[in-house]
C-alpha cells in the first residue's frame, strides 16, 4: 500500500533547502499539500531551488543568532504559523584524522550542523509553543512537528570525520532534550539518522572513502533521497503523535543501536 499524508494547510520550513536532500524533502512536503519555505545561505542555489520547486525562499545564515531570529519572525508574520520545521542544513568538513584537522574547520562544522540547528530550533520552538493547537489523535493537541536530520555517524562515530560525527551526535542529544521540553506543548520533535545519501555532499569524498562507507552498510548501497523524504513526511504528519524524542534509523542495518 502506498502511504499518503495530507499536509494541506500546513506551513513548513526546510533549512539547507537548496541542497539535494533539502530539495527532496521540500518536494515531498509540497506534494503532500504543505506550503514550503526554503532557508539557505547561498542566494544563487537558493533562487534556483525555489524556482524549480515552486516554493518560497528565505536567505538565512543559520549560524547568526540575529539573522535567525529575524527570519523566524518574518516567517511567522508571513504565514501566521509554522507547523513543520526540518533542520536539514549541514556541512561535511575535512576528511582527516583529528590531529591533522584545522581547528577553524572543526569549529565551522559544529557551528553549522549543531549550533545552527540549535539557533533555528530556539527561534521556532518558542513561537510554535504559542500558536493555536490542532486536535490530534484522541483529541490531544498538536502545535507542530520538528524533524532534525542527524546521521548514523552521530550514533557510531567514524574515523576521519570527528567534527561531523560529533556535530550529529549533538543533534541527537538536542532532539531528545527539546522533545522533553515541549512534550506537553503538543510539539513532536524527532530525528532521523541516515547513512550516506546520493547528494552533493557524497560527491565531496574520494572513491576510497566512498568504498569504505559502502562496506559498512549491510544493504550495500547509499540511502535514496526519496527514502529520507518519505520518513520525514511521516514524522511531519499528525500520524506521528506519540514518538517525540524518537531517533529513527535509515542506515541500511549499519546502526548498532
């Protein structure tokens, strides 16, 4: 059976929306009926992605607290409410042993992947808590869904990727903490932990690194963008109403817990 989710009337924000994974998630949300706004720091690719998808756009540096708060205020003013937030923005960083890494690069990865996710969550969750709830399953109120894109590397760690692994482990912990804080507000906060996907980020790695990553995935392939997007669809829907704080595996059996 082909699962369908009705997100008509929902307003969604996807950070890192101009990238391959962000575009795939945004397209799935749009096709399910949501009004989607892409957030990205790169104006050129942001314009191209928004035009190709036929969705809204907002240029935002998610590592800048003032810029994030200004964007959040503008999004709520434009749409009245935000029902779905997908924290997808992220960068890979250096592929080196930790003793060879540049501290500035390590910090940059943490700033985008973890600090940026924190800033956007901080700005959106505070506003989501105040918006009118919808009746969910059993009549329990629902004010919104937040889906954080973490990584299997945040669970396992991976050699030559200390900054990326640490940042995604932080996203998992941030998910669990914010879910506990908003559980009684009717806001569901979850995360997914994909293995590598066929995106531009995957093209940054060498053939040897790609082979190493593939060797760790029992299914023997990278996850498809559509597979991540369909998981996000369920996590963004009212069908997901009691799984707050959950971390959902998309690792092709690579996960160790």
